[in-house]
C-alpha cells in the first residue's frame, strides 16, 4: 500500500495534538484521510499503542472542535507491513465552518485544505461557509464572535420581569441547534459591532456643525442612548390661552420613538455602514442602510404593510413592549403630525431608508381659512415665481436649492401653488418639472 500526501491525504508519523487542525481542514473542504504511523515520505513506522491513539483522536475531535464533528469521523486501526496504522476518515461536514474551540470563528481557528497543506481560511471564506450552511438571513447566521456577554440585555429583560437563560435564548433565536450564538445574539450582546452615529447642525445644512456622538454596545443600549440624545434636543416651548399654559415640543415624542425603532429594527445589518441621525435647525433625519426588504414597496409601507427584514429582532422588541404590533410605526409617525401643514417624509432608495421629521411650527396657527398668509410663506412664493419667470421648466431640486429649505417644505409650498393654479407641473413622477401657469 503506497502513501502519498495530497489534497485528500495527510500523513503523521505519530499522534500530535495539532491533528485537530487537519480534521478541521478536511471537514471544511472536501473530506480526506489522515494516516497516523506513516512518515511524510510514505515510509511505514506504525504506532505502539493503536487503541490509545484512536481514543486520543476521538477525544480531541469531541473536546476541541466546534460544532460537533464526531459524526463525520471514522477512526480505525489497519495493519500495513505488519505494523499498526491508525486511519482517520473525515467527511465534509454539514455545519461548516468547523473551528478549534479555543481559537473561535477566526482565521487562526478555521482551516481549509489547499493542496497538501491545511491553511487558515480567510474571513471571506468563513463568511461564505456560514452563508452556505445557515442561509442568507443575517440574524439566523452564526456569529463570527462567540465570546459574548449580555449585561444590558439581561438587565432590560429583568426590568420587565422576563427571564434570560439558555432555553429563552434558544426560543428567541439567539442560540442555534449546535449551541452557537447567532448574529441576533451578537446584536443584543455588549460586543455588538454596529454603531449609531448622531450629529447636530446649527442650520438647515451641514455647514455649521455643533455636536457629534457615537453610540455603541448592545443594540438596546444604542436605542436608549440615541433616544436620550434626541430627547435633549427636542426643545419645549409654551403659549398661553388666557390663564392656561400650553406646552409644545419641536417634535412629537411618538414620532421620534417610532422613527428610531424603525431605523434599528428594519436596517440591513449585513452591511457594515452605521445608522445615521442628523439634527438640523428645521428637521431630524434618520437614515438606515438596506432599503426596503425584498417583496415590499413604498406604497405598501405607507398603507401599513410590514415585511420585517429582522423578524427575530422585532420579536425581541415586541416581547419587551417596545413595539405594539408590526406595521403600525409609519402610521403612528404620520398621525402624530395631525393638525400641522408639514408632514414627515419617507424616502427610499435601493440601498437606504430615510425618515425626515419636520420641526413643528406653533407660531403661526391659522385662526380662520381666510387668514393672511405669513410673511415667510409669501417671501418663499416670490422666490419660486422669480425662478419660474423665465418660462422654462425647473425641477423641485433646483427650487429647493434656491429656497434653502427642506425637501418637505419645498414640496408643501409647490403643492399649495399647484392647488391655487399659480404654477403647473409637467412630466412623470420622477421627472416632474414646474412652470408658471
């Protein structure tokens, strides 16, 4: 019987603890056989105590390699040239990537077979194996980081009288069938790698920067910190009707809360970009990456249809009473602006989702339908007329730039002028242009 090292054959003159690396590599690739008692040049040297070697191989595979790979290993003793050789047959496993437990799901713990060598797998190869085994759903996939703690998550559950243990984590989808933490667990853990970035500006654009923050830790901690950040910037004002004092906030609390929850629950966490919060003098913008989940349109979400990208994360929030029911967030945001001219905007692209909350204006509430328009509105209308006086079609973006106001303010103003028949619109929805009537 001839022995030659190859992509599918590994030779060892004796048992060494590093044999676990070879087992991992074969299980992660196309399988193979390890012969213990054969030198690299193919000479048969045999082993002294074959039974002991067999036991040590099985113990190493059972104790040192994760997930459990023993179902894909068959160890036996064969006699070659009257010498005992231990044959370790390794099949390609079904729960790849396999890794050395003390090293984790990192290149130093995950090996693959290349030619006659077992080499560390790249981060890309590790992610691809996880994707092939666990599917495309980010929150269901095994976390690359398994050394996780859950202090914030446990504390928040305890506040609500909810228990946190291995059984509950499995039920929620934080632990998979092999006892490994999923990406859902990673998001809820204190080691969550995702970040929310927030910034405040003194004007309607980003020229006058005031403050910048980054919120890290468990996604629950980020939610709490981001809400506090926005709440501190949600100024109170007051007016009096006789002896009655009426307090107002720049933004409805429910709009801030629901917009923030929407940005966290529905974003695509497989993309490394951060969730962005921008506070301007006239609006708040919340931008999350990922666009709409496949199978749902802009019109669907405005009608209240919900197709959640992160259903298990949404279920955790539901159990914590952070959300009441799926698909109601956008409706609540819109309803919170009842009685105000400017409404929130939902902007969607193929890779992002943005909610724009306009600052509420309590200074010029109309007392009757015939009340004279404000000086500011009249000034803005005159700017629009001056832009359109050349009798050429102009886009909403051109008009918005000249006005120096938000998208929602521009759209509201243009709609008022269209309703009063002072201007007309031409072109399709995406290419609409405006002219003087």
